[in-house]
C-alpha cells in the first residue's frame, strides 16, 4: 500500500523592489488588518491558509483568477476575507497579499504587486558580467 503524502510547500512573497523590507507582503497585510481591529477576518484568513496547506488546490476556499494567480475567499462579519497567492506547481504556492474589505471586487493594486512577484520569479537571474570575469 502506498501511503505517500503530498506535502504542500508555502513561500512568502517579497516585492522585487522591496527585498529588504522588514516583513514579507502578506505579513505586512496581516499586521495592518490586525491594527484595524478586523480580527475575525484575520482569523478566517489564517484558517483559509491552513486549508490550502492541508488540501492544496482542493481547498474549499480557492478560486482561480488568471494564469498562476489564485485567491482564497470567504465572508466574515468584518467583511470579505481574501488571500491572494501564486501557484508554482501543484504543491508549491507563494502567499502574496491579504485584505479584508466590504467591496466585492478584487484589489487591483494588490494583484499588480503580486504579478510583479511572479515576473521576478519567472525571470532568470542573470549575473552582471564583471570586466574581470573570463569571457
């Protein structure tokens, strides 16, 4: 009997223009949500993230947006809880942004910043050639 368990792996996104930021993007968002006293929403975001970790793409909260971009989404008394993430493989995810809001539309600014992260991931690292490096 094969009892192999597929472990899901999470990475926390940092914006490519802010790699030295104190916290990854989603932690910054969680801290802002906590400051705004939307703790019910924050608790739901953590629950949804745990569900993604345990169930991967079978998470009951996940919704595909476009390409590698997905969201976890549910309603709370505080408003709509959303966690935006990137799917790298079937078991690897980059947690990107989070918000709690009354509106139903996704936050375009957050999605654009997460697409910047995706572009940085997909762009191969090219070391600048030093004049002393052999050709």
